[in-house]
C-alpha cells in the first residue's frame, strides 16, 4: 500500500488509535499533519517518530468544537505540507457510563459536539482542497457502539451513530468528485479511552481481564485499526466508498 506523495490529516493523531494511524500512514509513504487539542507533547513526539521514517510531519492544535481553529489548522497544513489528500476523523472522547436518566446534559452535548461537529467541520474544510485533486479520502473512525447501542452509553452511541450518518451522506455527495468516504468501526481497543470505556460499561478495572473472553485471545490494538485505514486510503481500495469496515475480531 504505497501512499508516497500523499498528505494525511489525522485528528487526535498524537495518541492511541490516532498515533497508530499517523505512524502507519507515514510508513506507507504519506506526510502527516497531527492534529491535537490538549496534549502537545504527545503530538510532537509522534511528529518526531514520523520524521524518523523520513516523512514530513507537523503538529497543529485544533479544538474539534471550534470551527475557526479547524479552518486555521487546515490552512496551516496546506501551507506546511502543500495539500491534503486524506482526512481521518479520529478525535473523540468517551461518555461516563451513566443511564439516560443520570446523564448530565452537558456531557451529552460535549460528546456529540466532539465527534459529530468536529467531523463535520473538518470534512467541510478539506473538501474544496480535495476537489482540486484526482483523489481524496475521508475516513471516519466510528465504533461498534453505533451498531450495538448498549445501555449506559447514550452520548457515545448517539455521537457515533450521527457520525456514520454524516459519512454515508458525504460518500453519496462526493463520489462524483473523486472523493472516497468510508467508515472504520472498531470494537474495544486497548487505549486510554478504551480502558475508560471498559471500566464504565463492562465492570472491569483492568482491560487485561477481558483477554480471556476476547476473540483471538486479545483485545483490539491500535495497529489493527490503523491497518484498516491504510487499506481504505490505498489504491487497493480504489473502488470502495460508502463502506463500513468492522474491525472487532468478530465480536
């Protein structure tokens, strides 16, 4: 999967799944804009790891709920790396595992704005750039939560479901512009956020406790998701758009 000459923007690209995506796309030849909200140190560390692979990389701060900061990050990416071929809408936060009755309305709003508004804003900001090129790719990192709709996770379930609605709408709108839009739907992944979700929804204190009951004897790893993204933005997936790729070990 050769991505040489392409430029990818990865939101939440400095940690967890986002970091794995950033590094995997760089290993395939892409230059990377690592977008972060708070953890500048992690973003800069990821940038250095990408540069060690002889790829160009830069970190830019953007709040997924702030349209102006997103437009500025996109502008800085083009100024620094020349263009944008790939957008990975990965940034997200977990909900706190409460029932609908006990969920703080502000929590619901915060989770939905991060996942849905952020993905909308970033997608809208890169579309004019991608439309000028022969190919563009937008990937939405969703979750099996959008399919399972488990109890005690309404804000997250709602956010991921709405994110997928946006992605599938966008796929239909942009197919004539050479832009592929696809969804990766992970199961539980062993990251900081995955650990919080496991504690909130599966009543475990250590994610390792789930290994014995997980497919293939392990919880999903960030690299599993990154490999799926790399495939979908490659020439191997040239004829794929509007697809949902579930990466959950069959769970």
